[in-house]
């Protein structure tokens, strides 16, 4: 227990220090792994198992949100395939250049250099999906494209591991086809067990048993099995809810994954230098993604957002490296070098993606845009010329605001939602919803150009997205009324400080809204005055002048 306590203290302190420095906590977790290793703390056998379970649950969650047909789209498999070939050549070329200038590389032969270049061509499924989840953008167009590319890359890595493995898949692997009819049974069981802890337990069982254990038993990657099982269950009505239920558990287990990277070995100063120099690959690899996606018909901003999200090295580099070591292609020291390169890229990618919106706006001005007819249908400009009110984020809060403003107050309201599946569903229900990115500067320029929008409601679930949209509003010269939702007091204050006219605290507001609904349902109490002025029945709201009207 003493070793466990040391782990917990070091990891927590490192994560807290990163947060206090306004850095993503995963940077602290990465540092904690190297600190623990450097201090000579025993590597806990459970660490690797916890990391594996975290990655497995993450891929199961991806599967729950995956439309397998998207992998057949040319902008996904074409981009992933071409990028992998070019990126492998770039990585091998940079490593060869480092050799020419005199830096020592372990096992300096052509096969080792090419394999290392191949390992560095992957982007991190763990990091990218975590960034997308934190922004609530896993179902946005760029998020779906990024996840599709990552899955194709993962399949390529699995194929490589299978081909080079001394133990090829068992003939029993064909029996996994039985999962197709079994998925129908699993979905029926899921419908019978309801919600709560039984649903969470069901998800863990599905990820680890027919997913991880079944695939591992026949010689295939277990986390790939979790992805497949998740995809087979994705059509269930509670798939989104289960993904959210497993979110916190998965995030806690992924801490073990980030910490485990530091235990692949302590790097020498020369390896640290080489790991930092390998960061030079990231801008080129990122721009390769951008150019390829743009060539396949995506808008420049969508291409840039995807390219920036994928600008990192992958945990699969370590897996591919380990396979190379076992096959005698790589020396053991390559694993340490690759672990340094992966860790440094995680830090760089986290910092870049924190400032992604402003960086994307800057880069977008330097890229040509396609004519509208050449864009993919999902990425074409939208028509919002008739809107008086925009509701940004059409979750439950956004839908309620939409109904109130349109039905009760007669405004012409348009909802903006970046999740295509939700957009399609709400359109079928009669909502006027457009699939768009509210953090896109070009989107706001089109809004301002109409001259009709008077009210903007920021109802996106991620506070950072609301702030970015607010900044885009301000920079575009929007003079209308802005309302926003927040979950915590510090978020409320930050929105107030940035000039939002009305801020609604979801947690404190829920109780007041419930009380108001109850009193209205009972017809009020004639013998008692109302508990508060009508202007205050908005939760923790910021007052001010009435919003402008036509």
C-alpha cells in the first residue's frame, strides 16, 4: 500500500501543478511517470492492466458513437493511407538526417529507421479522443473525420502486428463472426436492464468479455475487439447515455496509461534532444493531413481543425516498437526514444489545441477555399438569413431555449449544432437546425452579414466552446444580446466578465425552475406573495436591459 500511496501523491501533485500552471492535467500525469521512474519507485504490475482497461473502455466508447460506413469514405481511408506512406518516409528521412549530423541512434540500420518512421506516422487515439470529448466535439464533422482516420491507422497497426507476430491469429478467429447475430441478443438484454449501475456494468462486461477477451483469445488485439463490439451496439437508443456513464471511469483509468509511458525507460540527455528534434515532424505531418483533406473536398477550416487535432505521435508507436524489438529489428533503446517522442508530442499537442481556434483562424486566411460546388455536402455554407435568434448547441438546454423563444415569444429561431446525427434527428422533429461549427470565424461573418440576428444563446455543453464562440461574436462586431449557460460559479463569473447579458447557472437554476413550474401547475398561491421578482426567476442570472427586439 505504501507504493500505491506514493503513486497517488506524485500523480495527484503533478496533475494539480499542471492545472495551476494552466496546462492540461495529462502533462502532469506524463511527468509523474518519469518522476516515479527516476526516483526508482517500483513499477506496479497493476499499472499496465489499468492502462489497458482504460484504453479498452475508450475504444468501446468510440465504437458506441461510430458509424462504420464512414470508414468507407474516401476522405477518411484515402487520407489515412496516403498520409501513412508519406509520413513514414518523412520520419525515416528525419532520422536518417539526425544520423548524418552525428547523433547516435541505437541499431542504425535501414530497417530500423524505416520501422521507427512507420511507428511515428500514427496519431494518438487516446489523446485525440480525450481532446474531442473535453470539447464535446466527437460527433462534429472534423471530430468524426479525425476518429475515422485514427481507426484506419489502428487497423493498419493491427495488421502490421499480425503479420510480424510469431503467433498468427488462431483459425478460431472466424468464430468472431458470431458476434453479428449475438449483438442482437446483447441489445435486447440491454433494453431489459434499465439504467444506473446495471447499465454501467453491462458496458464494462461487453467491452472486456466479448470485446477484449474474445479477440485476445484468438490472437487479435483486445482493444480492437472492444471497438468492434461498441460499434455493433451503437444502434441502441441508450448508446450515448452509456458512453457518458463510462466517461469518468475511463478518464481515471487513462491516468494509468499516461503514467505508464514514463516507465518504458529513463532517457539519456541525447535521447531527450532527439525526442525534441522529432517534434519537427509534427507540423509537416499536420499540414499533410490538412492538404489531403482539403483535396478530398473539406473546407479549409475543417481540414485545419482535423490536422491540428491529429498533430501528435501515438501510443501505437510504443506497441509497434515493442513488436520491432521482439522481431529483432529494433534495439531495446528505441523504445525509450519512442516513449520520449510520444510524451513530448503529447505536451506539444495539448498546448497547441488549447489555442486551436485562434491558430486555425490565422492559418485559414493563408489557404484558398474551394468553390461551394466542390465542397462535401456536410461542409457547405449554411443559410441563416431568416434567423432573429441563434441557439448554439441543441442539447436539452438548447432545445428548451429554442421552444421558449419560438413558440412563446414568436422569434424566428435557428439552432446550430455540430453533431450531424442530432441535427438530422431534430430536423425530423420539426426544428430549424443547421449543422455548423459555432467556433468558426467564417460562420460568424456570415451571421453578421445577414443583419437579422438579434439574440445569440450559448448553450454548448463545453464552457471553452462557449467562450470561443463569444470571442468570435465580439470580433465579428455583433451588437445583439448574448445569453449563456454555465455549470460552475467561476464559469458564470468569467462569462459575466466577458460581457454576456444573461448567464444561467444550470445547477442553481434547476431548483428554481422546478419550484416555478410547481407553483404554476398549482395555479399559484393567492394568499402569499411570489417568493421573488419575476425578473429573477432565471437561476443565477445576470440582469440587464431587455434584449433587443425587431
